[in-house]
C-alpha cells in the first residue's frame, strides 16, 4: 500500500549482528550456525550435547549461555572475542550517580578517561562503587559527547567503546551466576585473541585461535557457532532495503564515528553532501553519532520528545508560510 507523508522519521531498532570477515561466508548454510541469536527460535537448532562456539563475549553472549543452559544444554561452551571482556554485573545496592563531567567541558578523550578513573577512586573512598560513576556518565553523556571534537569522538569509539559497553550493559545477577558457575566448573571458557583459521570439517567447524595474552595458537572443533558481536551499525544502510534505497538516493549516509546514521543537531538526516534534509529525521540509537548516549530508556524517551518538537516546529513554519503566500492575481480580461 502506497502512503504519502510530509515528514519521515527513521526510528528503527538496531541492525542484526555481523560475523567477522570471512566467517559468515564459510559457515553459511551450516545447520547449526546462528548468525543472529535474537531471531525467534534461533537457538532451537543447537542440540543438548553440542560443543558451542560463541563469537562475542558481551551481554548477548551471556544471555545465550544462560538460555542454552536453561533449555538443558550440557555441552562445553567457548565464548571468544578480541579482548575477551565480559559484561559486568550490577551493584549490590542502590546508589545515586556520582561525578560531574560537564561543569568543565572535556575536549580530550584521554583527559576525560583520566578524570573518570580519578572519580572512581574518589567514589570508592566515599563508599560508592564504579557503578555510580558510570551512571553519572550515562546521565551526562549527551553533553559530554557534544563537548568533544569529532576526532576525539572517533578515538573514544575506537579505543574505549569495548570497555564502556561491558560496564554500561550489565548482566542480570541470575544470568551472571550461570556464567560464573560454568567458568568455575570449566565447562564454559572465555578466550581473547583472533581467529587465524576457520573451516567446515564434515558437520563440524574447526577453528584455530591466536591467543591475545598467552601467545601462540589453540585449535578447537565445534558442532555449533553463534554470533553475538552486537549490532552492525557500520552496515546500517544495508540492513533493510528501504534504508538502502534512501542511501542510494543520497538522503541518508552513515555517521563518521560508526554508530548509526549521520544527522544534524536538530536530528535531521544529513544527505550525501552533508546537507540537512528538512523533512527526514533520525530518532533513537541510530542518532548516537551526533547525540552520544542514546541507549537507555530515559535518553531515548527525551530524544523522541526532542524530535517531536522539531517536527511540530516544522509543521508550524509550513502553515505560516502557506498563509503568508500572496494569492495569484486574477488574469486580466481579454
């Protein structure tokens, strides 16, 4: 059905994960390859005794492990990522946010990070935990981001984002208990490094890992592989055909920090030439490249209100413009 609209708001959810280069091509069509664990019934194809490799060690990885164990899966699980970082748990008590990162505008990612570390030490001296400092960073995230030059934003995303993510997206206690028990008992492992080689060997998947800290390589064979690397924001335009069409027409482009879609300070999309598209808006997490922290419900809700106000102002300006246009003069009598 064709619909016409005066304004379009791109407020889609995150794109699906994307397997590291080369892996998807090797495993495409494998009966127990799960490229997107968030799809309904995606884990049904994994059998109870399968040796499982999970690529990604963050929050989704923990959810997959807990879901498999809840379903009665008893096989060994290996979770793997470049740094081997696991999502941290919640604080054991409620705390107010601790720290001020906006009274002094930070222009350097390195200096901001140093301030965060100092603030965590101050918080611990006063009986708080790092959770309270991260909560303050989340609440002040939009203003912190706006104060940083583009080069520093890119530096944060490139070097700090993996550490931010595992502290920002915290694992629920009951899920953390499942993962921790498996690590303690040895039936769950977490590896850090890179994949030197991956190949299908009959119905199995053979992998050679290059270890990050210990050095050397390690070989493993698995029955199932699950991708939990997080949303592929750099491929956002390819994630849905209508986004790809808007991109091909020049109305949308990825932002320059790799978090979503390029938009202005009024949340209007920036076209292929970097110009605002007056009636095309980006709302929610895909606008993070411009607005920073836009993942939690409070920030997403506030941003939705902001975008709605921009649209209301646009509609009002158009009504005023229409009323102000002079009426066409009557044609002279012939």
